[in-house]
C-alpha cells in the first residue's frame, strides 16, 4: 500500500547508495522478521521502484506454494539472476552478455551443474572478461545495481533432487546453505560490484549462516517495532474502512477510532492479520451463491463481521507465560474456517489444494503447474456445488486466479487455479497445536482424497 513501510524502504535505499561509506563495507543485506511482517511486500515494492530507477540488477522470489516447481527450488536461481543481470545496458555494452553466451556454447552442461559452477560461468567469469578488457582504464563503472532474493526460507527440494543420489539424502536446509554460500561468494568477489538483498524468516539454518560465515559481510534489518508497523497498519485500516463505508453507505464515524486502535493492537505488527481481517469484513465469497450455510448466519453485513473479529480473544490460561507469537492470527484463521457449514471438510479441501500445489508428484502432465480449479472440483465433488459448500466463505484466505497453461499440457492458454493469500495459513494447517481441534493429519487427508477420487469415478462417466 502506498505510504507504508517508508522508513525501512528508505533505510534499504540509503544502504545501497551510501553503504560503501560505512567503516566496514558490507555488500549483503538480510531483511528478516516473523511471518506476516511484510518482507515480500517490501521487496516487491523495492523491485518495482528500483526497476523504474534503473537500479534493479536482478530478482528472484521463492514461493513454497507457487504452482511452479521452479519457484520452489534452487535450480533456476543462478540462470535467472544471470539472464536479468546481463540484460543491463552497461553490461551489454561492456560485452558481458556475449562472454556468457560463449561460455554456455563451449559447455552447455553448465546449466545443470552445481550453483557455484553456474555462478562462476554465468556471472563472475563474464565480469572477469569485462575487467580484463578494461584493465588499461582506471575502472569499469557500473550503475548502483542490486540483486534481490526473497523468501529463501521457502526454497525446498523438488521430487528429483535426491533421486539417483549417492550418500545421505539432501535436505532443504542443505540447499539454503548452498544458496547463501554462493551469494556470499559473489558479493565478496572483487569483480562483482553489486549489492545483494536477501529476505527470509529467521529460520535456524539461515540465522546460523549470518551469525557465523556471513557475519562480517552482512548488515541485518529485523522488522520489529522500531520500524513502527502499527502506524502503517493503522493507515491500511483507515483506507480500507473508508472504501467499505463508500461501498455500503455506512456513516462516516464507522467503525470509530477506538475500534481501529483495537484492531491495530490485535494485529501485533503482523500485516497478514490486518489484511485477512479486512478481506473477511469485506465479505467476499468464492463463487458467490444465495446461501452460505447456518455458520454464516449473523455475518451478512460488514458491521456484523467486524463485531465477530472484535469478539475473538485468546483463552486465559493459568500460569501462562508470554503470549504465543501467532495466537491472534490462529484464532482469526479458526474463526473464519468455522464459518463454513462443515469446517473439517473445508480443512480437507484446503490441505488437498495445498498438496496439489506444493507436494510431488503434483501432476506430471501439468509440467509442474498447479491443478486447475475444475480438476480439483472434478476429483473432490460428489455432487455439483460441493466445492462452494466447502470453500464458499473462505475468500479471505483463498482466491481463484488466472494462470498461463491449461493445467494438463504445455498449451499456454489461461486457466483458473486456487491460490492462498499467505503461507502462514499453510503453516497453521500443518501444525496440530496451532490448528487445535480443526487439525486433520495428512494421512487422513490423503485417504479422503483417494476415496473421493474413486467415488467421483462411480458418479461420473469419465473417459480416460
């Protein structure tokens, strides 16, 4: 949202432009913080703004619930960064792109090698060629470009990563360490003049790397209260409530300053809480129908839905220590899911949608893309309308969006797929403690999926 997270964006820009004036030059910036604090939104805004300013060298946004396996694994990282970086006019004029093409022509297999070999061949070696060509000049000047890598904690293994591999199997933490080591190698190379911004949650393996190996070369920005998230969340609420008032003809004093302040306090610095709350109050439906079930009774107006949110409170517990970090968000998620006519059925649908987007084997015919909505409904619906029964009131958590491809072939015509707004919902569904009495173990979800598959075969005439 415009005019939000200004302080942290200014600090990042200042580091890019003036970081070389620091007493100890650090070419890596780690932006970190808990789930829902806006890391991806900040880096997305920076990527857009810096591209307009001519300062974006390259970017890669990992996404564990993306439909494309390429967004969840390390395999496309270096080629993607290299391609974008070498498109810049200064580097093209210096011949870096031609040098990279010659290297690939001599050894096409480099695109299948380890990340360090790819980095050397596709980025560092072309820069070395440029440096040698200009060794008689004082220096080769480059624009103050920066490379953005977001969501490193969401980098995961793909189905084939451990296939035909000797020795102990790799873990996603191994891949994350490899990526960090390669980015550090780039940042500390004398021929690499660009800064690197990495955003992730403070997962153990990433935190350990920046506390040890990368410590001397990294500056850290932790998105905590010092960046005044409450002011940004308050601005967001006021803007959204103003829009709701116009749409529904509500009075200018609705919902009131005290209510907004309470919602800001409940958000606890988590933008995902504020965004989910507003989507729920707006009351959008997935595939809107005339009836939404008895659990939606009393929630037909924005004011009623707002009051439902305000009634959500953590349950007091004796001898309890500090509050759980995602307690209010978890309560909000549970309350929204409980608006469904059959919440446990809705949980099963949500988890199956997650499986079809993030777990191998997805659909080998789909080329790693997510199953389209029509296919999910074809498999799970015993009767038409079951999908709306299970998901109709969950538009604040899940949406339907257009993607390229038909979901079953390489044809690139648009199709519609389910998309989660935020990874924190998947974390919630996978955690029996956070999910509470709504938790459904994965083996039961898979069993439900299998039974529904054969039930729908019995109910429909399908030619295979």
